[in-house]
């Protein structure tokens, strides 16, 4: 389960970064749209696995990937010099 959450985190962040990288107009808006799609897909998957996996694990799989997508988009904005931290 830990490996699944870790890989979801890494690949979701990579997906957000790539989406923001190739977005024409607003990189963060495109990453946000991808995060919504990821949230809906993971929520549907969690509903289908209800009763087969622990609830906390399903909750983590719903929350972590969309946040990682947004983090990847924000990382791209940081590289462009738009975001400073």
C-alpha cells in the first residue's frame, strides 16, 4: 500500500508538471483541471474498492494525487519565476 501511495504521489506530481509545462495560456489552470479529473477518477476507484481496502488507505488515495498534481504545476511556475518561495 505504501508503494502504491508513493508511486501515485510521484506520477501525479510529474503529470501536473508536464501539464503545466505544455500549457499554452495558464499553466496552473491546466494543472487544476487535471487535478479535478484525477480526483474524480480516484474517488470512483475508491468507491469500487470500498470494503476491500481500509478506509484510511482509500481516503489517502483520494486526497494525495490531486494535491500532488497541483504541486507539480506550482513547481513549474516556480521554475518560470512566477512563484517565489
